[in-house]
C-alpha cells in the first residue's frame, strides 16, 4: 500500500485528506493529535482508558448509566421509532430491504431526554477533555439494528465522510455510542480496528449526488477497498465492542469501524452522539456536491453545548 504524506489538494482550500477523487487507494499519515489535552490536565476517566484510546482509537466504559436511566432512554427510543412528526419529516431512515426503522437522526434536537444526554458531563466532559476545546453536536442518531432485520454498517471511517461530504477540516471530533440494549457477539455489535485511527484511508470512486439517500442505508462510496482493509486488520486485528446496556463506546472520528447484520432475535439499539471541536467547524464540502441536510450535519445550529448543569 502506498503511503503518501503530502497528496495534491483537489480544492483551493488546503485539503490534507483528499478522498474519492482520482487518487488511488492509499494511506495518509494522520497529522493531528488523538488526545488533545496536555498530559498535565487531569482526565475525567482512569488514565489507563485514556492510554487505550490514544493507542487503539477507542475505549469501552461499562456502567456509566444506571438501569433507571437506561429504562428512560429505552422508552424514548421506542417513542421516537414511531413518532409521526419524525416520520412525516422524511428524516427516518429505514432498512434498504424493509420498512424497519434503521436510524433516527438529530435526537439531541427532537428529544428532551437525548438533548440532556448529549449535554451530560459524563459524555460531554470526556469529549471536551479529548478534544481540548468547546464542543458542539455535529450529528446525533439512534441506530436501532432490530432483531432479524437490522442490516450491516459496512467498514468506514466517519471522518472520511464528514471531511469529504460535510467539509470537516481536521481530525478533531469523536463519537460516543451509548448501548441501550445488550450489545453481545450475536446481534451485530460495533467492530473497530485498533490503531486504524492513525492512518487516513483514501477511498476510490466519486461521491454520487445526494449520496446520503443511499449511504445511510447501505454505504458503497467512501468505503476502503479490500487491500486497505486487509492491511489495517493485519496490523491491528478486529475488536468487537460488547457491553451491557448503559455502557459507552468512545471512538475517534477516524477509527475504522463497522457492524454486521443482526439475524438474532435481540435488537442492538445504540444512541450515537458526535462531538466536534468548535475550532473544527464544518465548511464547504471537499467534494463537488451540495451540503448534506441539517439533520445529518449541523451547520445552522453550531453553538458550544452547555454543560450538564445547564440542563437541570
Ligand atoms: O454519513 C454519516 O454521517 C453516517 N454514516 C455512517 C455509516 N457512520 C457515521 C454517520 O452516521
Ligand atoms: Fe460510522
């Protein structure tokens, strides 16, 4: 695999991570830190977890939320799945081969429960520490992955999509996935490739118009080719993130991840909150397509999230 440390820019703006252009699949060494806070700053979690995050690109923390909080999240999960206002808005994403609900986006705006979750210091505090900046919600969603019918999320780097299609300049964002049902080996848990966050994987092909209409159901562009994946997996292996309800999986924007279809009877439903640094606000897409809608990528509603205390 070619390692190109200084690719030609495809846009007038310095595009240090061009992808889906005429470049062949290749790796570009990550330029940014992973943990932005200085070592002298006391982390909100055990240092061993921070070290794991820096090295692997993710960490799993169990028992973050109580069973009562999880029960509240589950009630809201079920309410939003059939919320007529959301369905009427056209923002509900269904599976490509059924009417089963796959994802509901911008839950931090349509739900008081998940707005509080997004601002909860147990999440936002971790994001602020790792990104060493005020943060805003770039995207939030519920991925339902229902029993029997929940389809896969093919391997991808979120940053590759957020850079190319949303104009996110640098790797200074992360996702926190909150497990709302048991995530076990049989119901399509998140799989991550340790160490993959250190290489930007250039993807081949061009971004179709209104790509989100298909990519959120089944992603065929902005995915690494087999050679790139073989190399990453050979280096880092594949980690399967299992956890009881109320756990969190924190992963860097550039960590390669995916999840298999769920043919078990047990749903694997998680909430995802994506925190972006205020200094890394999205701009014009790096691809020659129009911007994605607000429910997928915050653009008009960018403001630092208040601390949890402001939600009391
Ligand atoms: O396009 C996006 O922003 C979404 N796609 C995937 C597969 N993960 C990140 C995000 O939800
Ligand atoms: Fe993703």
